């Protein structure tokens, strides 16, 4: 659970910080994903696409450190 403290009554800054934290944790993406029904076939394709993306990213990171 994300927790942000409001300093000096600056609510705008606290909201910006909260949005950034939620974005980094993937909460916003999760909410958007769950707002509509996703067919099992579409869900499987999305999971495969995300796995491929993670795998390629790991390979690029591995080559960068050589």
C-alpha cells in the first residue's frame, strides 16, 4: 500500500507524488486491465507478449553488461 505524507499543506505535490508511486508499482495498469472483461484467448496472448518483452529486455541488459 502506497503512503504519502502531505508536507506544509501542499496537496498538489502530494497527489503528483502518489500518482508517480502508483505508476511505478503498476497499480494504475492493473486497474485499467481489470476494468473490462478479457477473453481467455486475449489474456493468453497478452501474457505471452509481456513475457517476450521481459525476455528481450533481459537479453539487452545482459549484452550491455558484457
